[in-house]
């Protein structure tokens, strides 16, 4: 796999981790909700890099 794919995967994992922390610290929402939102935003932010990495492999 090209390096650009792994950069995109790292961005998606960072979004997931950030959502976990935000959900765990919130009083109104659960941790699972924060993880779901973080995963969605992380994948959407990293999608171009993931697509380029998969297309060039």
C-alpha cells in the first residue's frame, strides 16, 4: 500500500480517538455516540487520501 493510504488511515484513527475523548468527557452524550461521530468525521476527512491510496495500489 502506498504511504498516502496510511496517512489517511492515521487521520481516520485520530478522528476516532478524538471522538472517544469528547464522548467520554461529555455529560449529555455517551462515549459510543462520540466514537460514532468521531469515526464518521475522521473517515470523511481522510477519504480522499484513502481513495488515492487504494487506487494506486
